[in-house]
């Protein structure tokens, strides 16, 4: 993929793009991930992305001041459901955890200002 070819450049372009927007609506379709880590999806991806490929993007999304995020295509009735659900939970925990950390940091900074 283009991102794997030059990850640093791709991440920088992604960062510039998302922070130029007032609000982000992120639709994360879990079947973009490789079948070896997320097989219980609508159409599992052969040669899909790995967690290491998306982690920095998730961090950047979580740092954006205004975003909404949905995660789709997890099928709990397919083979590999436990692993796919755990990956979905990991993604959401990063988004929610980092957002919570960002909000708490902002509140602490405001306390020092007042």
C-alpha cells in the first residue's frame, strides 16, 4: 500500500488533512485490517493493514478537538470473532482513552489559567 511505502510522509499528510477540518466524522470499517487479526468481518482483507499501520492515525484522530467515530463490520457470529472483537475494543479504547486524556489535560490547563 502507499502508506507502507512511505509511512512518515503518509502520516504527515494525514495529520495536515485532519487538522485542517473543524470536525471529523470517522467511519472505521474493521475489515480493512488483515484477515490474520480481524477475520470475523463482512469481507476479510487479504494483505490488509496491521495495528502498527493504524496506531499513529488513531492517536492523531483522538487528539483532534472535535470528532465522532464509529466502527463497523464486526461480525460476532463468524470464525475468529473473539480476536476481531478484541481488536475492535483495542481500537475504541485508544480512541476513547486518548480523547479522555486530552480532555483531562485541557481541564488541568484551564485550572492553571484561572
